[in-house]
C-alpha cells in the first residue's frame, strides 16, 4: 500500500528560487494537509484542503501557496524561497470525521541557502 | 483555544523499564486525542487514539494511554521498554473542527541497553 507519497524526498534551493512539493494519496480521502516540522516546535499546519476544489490557511501560511489538483493530489509551492523556510515538510490525508487520524507521507527535507 | 503540552522534550529509560510520556491538553469542547510515533527520516505513524468510547486506550507495539478529564491528561505508557521503541512521540488533539489537529512539540525517547 503506497498511502501518502511525497516528492522529492530532499531538495536544496537558493534564496529566491521557487519550487513545488508534490503529494498524492491513494486512500480516497477527502481531506489533505501540509505541515512543516522544525526542531522543538512539533508540526505546524500550513494549509489544508477539506475537499477537491477547496483550500484553507492553517497556522503558518505566509510564503506558501497550495493547489488541490484533484482528489488525490495536493501540492505546496514556494514562490520565492527564504532561509526561514528550511524545514521538513509533511503531507497528510484523512477520512472525513472528527475522530479520524491523519496518514502521513515520509516528508520532504528542504534546505534553502 | 486548543493546545497540547508535552512535558519533557527528551526521556531516557533503560530497556525493560516503564515508559511514561506525558501529554496535557487544553480544549473548550470534548477532545479527540491521538499519539503518533516518528522514527528517523520517516513520517508520523498512529499509535492510538481516544474518541470517548473508553478512557483506557490500547495501541500498537504494547503502548496504551489513559484519558483523564479531571487532569486534562492523556499520558502514554508501556510497561517494558524495548530498544525498538526509541523514536519521537507526538500527542495531538482535535475536536469538532476536525480539519485542525494541534500537535505537541514532541518527546524523544531514548532506550538504554
């Protein structure tokens, strides 16, 4: 079972460059999420999508944009990368329902020089 | 507002000893609570979840957690630590607005031989 797949796994960018992080899930989930993980800060929600065609800001949306391309795919774009965006990025998905857990990909490790 | 506090960013136990990882939550509405585990260079995996059916919840790998409303706690325990339990553990809370999970800052568990 593939679950949630993220690409790429690693990336190094220069300040000001742009890039898109890809995420796809094969569990037919409506909800998808993008988080960043920084040491000592847990996971912070960047954006989420409750269904195809909808997106909403999370806790730390500045500097990012997202696209819910279809039910399976949810991409995260950095238009002009900054060193403060160096982090590990996780995509997750979940079924609808208050008590449904989130399923995570293995992450994208992004360094911005 | 909802939040999660994990006491102790690092916990070290000997192999075979009791594991106790602490989680306290703040929620103005009945919470749903989760524990996740993260192994190096991997995403988060669900250990267990509390959804009001029973206050003592059993999860995978011998872990369990007890929901105590009076103490607003959801501590994770395992009677006997194994070397393979070394990982980072995250507590998370959500509620009626199920698109928002609030994660704690994580506790790294070290198991000594």
